[in-house]
């Protein structure tokens, strides 16, 4: 059952939008993905210095 006293769909939506916008901004600015996909993708990178730092 959902606890309606602590159910905040609007706050959750705004938080998700902020996280998505930050990830998109980082991708556009640095050309790299955030999170586990960026870390694992860097391990298989063929570019020099493309691995973990």
C-alpha cells in the first residue's frame, strides 16, 4: 500500500528531470557518459588514456 502522507510524485519528477539534465549536460560538455555505463565503456576504450583514472 502507498503511504499517501509521504507520496511526492511532483518532487520525484522534478528530481528526475534535474538528474537527467545534469547527465545530458555532462555528455554534451565532455562527450562522456555518467554512471556505470561510462565507467565500463572506458575500460574497453581504444583511445590512449581512455581507461579508469
